[in-house]
């Protein structure tokens, strides 16, 4: 049999299993960048309950220094909250001002809007040669 084929004759497909590393909330906070720690403090001040105090769940926070979230801008956080009973994983995204976003596409839209805003404010330098 040729490379990439299976005994059924079709192409071999590899399933990629996504595993979230189990890490305690305290360990995850220690590993954050300076900017993300500031965001974490802002989020903690705004919340009625601390990030890791939801009964039946455990949380960890990550920033753009974690390989899975390299797409985030500096100062942004992701809280991964796993519900023990069901095993369900929820992700909450926080911007540097502490605002929460429930979906990645919302964050990407904010980044896109920020990019357009930054593009508008770039100074234009015109050099005239004599």
C-alpha cells in the first residue's frame, strides 16, 4: 500500500486531539506576562466572585505567551473554565480594560476594528526631493 492510504483504499486521515493542559489557577497566573497580570487584577476587581471560585468548576488563565493563544494581543486574557460534572470547557476572553467576550470571533472582530482604527491614525510622511 502506498503512503497515506489505509486498508480500505481511501486516504489516511489523522485526527488531531486537542488537549488542554491541566494547570491550577495559581500556577496559570504566575505564568502570565506583566500586561496580562494587570488585566487579571482589573478583572478580579470588577467581578463579584473571584475567577476560580465557581462551585464544581476549575479555572485557569492564559495569555499570548501560551502556544494555543499566540493570536491574542498583549494584555488580553483567556479564562478556561472546566465544569467538573459534564467536562464542558468554557472560554472567556478579557481585554486590557476587563471587558469580557464569550466568543473568539468577537475578539477577532475587536482586533480587526483596532487595526482599522490604528491604520487611520498612522501619520503620513511625504518627502519632496529637489
